C-alpha cells in the first residue's frame, strides 16, 4: 500500500547584504607524512643503525604516501640499514603504515595525525625485501602522548640476517590558528598558524577564489616558517583538489607542497597536506559560510524551486530544481499535527537540478517539505 505523502514547498526570501568587516575562521593544516628519525641498537657488541628517506641523497626521515596504487600499504619509505656484520648499508623499500585510529571529531583527518589525540601502543605490520637476504618482516608499535608532536615507534625487524628492535623517534606535523579575511568573491586570507605540540609557525597569505558553489581554488601561495623558509603550495587546479564546503561551518581539502619540510636539504618531500577550515561567519544565514559565499551572493537571489517526486519500494526520490549554488533544506514530520519539522538534510545545489533519495521512516505516513533557509 502506497503511503500518503504530502510535499510542502515553503519559500523564505533571503536578503544578501554587503559586508566590509573582517571575519575570523580557524584553520588546521596537517601533513600526511610522518617523520622517522634515525635509530640504532647494539647486539653482542655490534651496532646496527637505521635511517629513512624518500629522496636521493641524504636521509630525510619521511614515511610518505606511496605513489603506486598497487602498493601493499598507503605509506612507504626507503630504509637504510647499516649492518655491522655485513659491512655495508642495505637499501630497500619499506612498506608500513602508521596506525588508523579513526576520526572521533568527524573532520576527515585520522586521529593519529591530530596532536591533541593520544596514540597508545598501536601496532601496524609491513616489511621489505632485500635481493640477497630475502624478506624482512616489520612490526611497528606506535606511541605518542596527547599534546606532543613527538612519539616513539618500536620497529622490530625479523629476517634471516637480522632480529632486532629499534626505538625510532617520530613526529607528526599539525598547524593550527586563525584565518582572517574580508568576505568577497576573491578572498585574500591571512594565515597565522602555530605548530601543535612543538615549536614552529607558518604565516602568509592565502588567495581563495570561487571554483564552484561551495568550492574554492587557490594559486601557488607561499607561507613562511619560523625561520623565514618558504613552504610553497601547489596550485589547486594542478592536482584537482579544492577547498570544499562539506557541511555547516566545515571545509576540507587536500594540498600539495613542493617542499613540505624546508628545514631539510632535500626537496619534493612531505608533499601531501590536508586543510580543515571552520568558519562560523554566515552573514545571510544560508548555512554556507562567508568564506565561499560572498556578501553580494553567489549568482543572484534564491529562485523558487520546482520539485518532482517519485516513489519506489521504501525510497522517496526528490528532484529539486533551483539555482546552482542555492541552499535548500529538506524536512519531515510524521503527521501534520506534529509540533516540529525534523531536518533531514541541508544541501547546496551544485547544478541546477539535483536528485536526493531518502529512505522512508517506517511510520504510517511521512510529510516532507523543501525550503530555503
């Protein structure tokens, strides 16, 4: 039996007013690489030494994102093992990941990379293979106190020519601070970031321009660290990764850097970073922050949406047509006499028409409406 459905369209006009004040948002900037420092262990009077690199030349300590989609792990590095009995340094590609802790604060960044989250003896496994001595199995036990950028990784190597555990110091890189800007079509934001859990700063300008509704692009801006060294961003268009409004006051996006750790002599390292921006400024109260929603609107005032409805089994499909960039809110209640509408979803129309499929609630009736904020 088809349930009765009442679809109500409530249109609330919205007036977009000019604004010249400076807004403040909060920016968190995370590196997706881990820095592994050199380590050594002595057995039977013989000292074994480890170092790590992702570039030719001197070790840079990076455990970075592997470019091969078929790699057994997401992260990898080249391990340099000084073996006293062999009298040589072995070079091999080490496949091992940092642990996945989850995303407790739902910001799309694993808690391992967030300095305020602890890492308590989490184990990952990997390995590397030497042409002469074969496979070496690796067990990594990661620990880091909340509030500290530095931790320790007990790296156990087990193979035919070695059985040793190295206590490898490691670091994560997170910067946090205010992002100030004057709302407009093209935003010039001032970045003032402090490294979390360790000394360090990043300062500079971030030029943000509208790429699509709720989506911002940026050029090759450069920020300076605490010693005046440059961290240069790869333009968003080159890697097709933009700063995107995800929901409410939250933006997320990937960034590339030509040299993410300029303190080392190497280049093309620590390349992959991630942005989180939290902006509570919303002058027109349309649930898209001012960072990507300029005060003069994003293409004109809201237009009256049109709605087409179809029902299949236990799913309702709404086809909403309005202006691209316009925000609409879908709400439901079980009866018309219910005191409150319940918000189902607030969406930004990335195109003129968008289909939204909703499961029916299981009540005898469902009443829906779609409105503008």
